[in-house]
C-alpha cells in the first residue's frame, strides 16, 4: 500500500476503546510518522503521487481523498 495513504488513513474505534488506547495510539502515530519521514527523506512526494496517478495505481477518488486528508492535517499542524 502507498505509504502516504497508509499514514493518512483513518482508523475507526468504538468510543470505549478509544479512551484506553489513546495514549498507545498517540505513540504509534508518532513512531509511524517518524518512520514515514525517514523513508520519504530525499524523495519528491508530489512526483510519487503524480506517478501513481499516471500509472492508474491511484484513482481520482483516492487522489481527492488524499488531498482532503492532507489539507486537514495541514490545518491541524498550524
């Protein structure tokens, strides 16, 4: 699976499980992001996405979902 999509996909949990796992998930998210950042070092993310779209491995719907998630993440990080 595309590492960008893997990082950005949302996981659904029941509300009772969320409270008990929130600390664990926060650690996982941070470690996953650190690994993602390390793997992407020196790579052009836009070129990767453009290549996936050109090859047909990413649909227009997946691309639009990725854009929305990226914008949401950008707003969160500001």
